[in-house]
C-alpha cells in the first residue's frame, strides 16, 4: 500500500537540486526552476554552521527570485512567497545574522505566477571561512483531468 503512495508522490512531483551543497564565501545562485507544467513549488534552503562570526554587517539572506525570462530574474514580491522577512530585497525568506540562527532548514512556498523561479543566497560582508549551503526544489506537477468524452 505504501509503495503505491510513494509511486504517486514521485510521479506527481519534480525533485531538483538548485545549488549543490558547498561552502559559500560569496553569493550562491541556485539553478532556475521552470514552472511550466507545475502548479506549486517548495524551495528548501539548507544552511549549515558558519565558520565566521555573524552580525549586523556580516550575514546571509535566503531570497527568492522570479521572472518570465530565463536569465533575467529579479526579487520576488513578498506576496509571492509563503513566509518573508525584512531583508535587503523583497522575496527575502530568512536573514541569518547571528551564529545562533545558522544550522537550519528554511522551507518556503512560491505562490507567484512567473515561469522561472530561483533560490538565491545573498552573502553580505566578510565570510573568510564561509557557510555550507544548498538549495533544492520540489515542484508539484499540474494534474490534468482525463477527458471522459470519447
């Protein structure tokens, strides 16, 4: 019984790695996710333990970008993400500005209508040792009803 549910889960969702796990000392761009044939998108930002001291001038932001043209995405509107915080741009979903705030998983839903969506990690200030991060996407595929007319 569980096998059928798992098969349906995988058949109805697209799992994509946006940013391979790596230690960032500068900004990290996730790959773009194409929303064509998808209704919903969950973006997962996995932030590890930083090797630097975070504070007012040295911090990390998790942001969502979107747009209709691949390669030309801009900050998503706050209304287009399920949870946002005050940051350097709209579409900021987490601001990690203290070492007690790192080592977390940030899950955000995208509610906008643009075709392309991208997770972005904004690294502000000096990060000599860096912070391990990754970005992943789970897209819910559009389910088109079967036409019962023959």
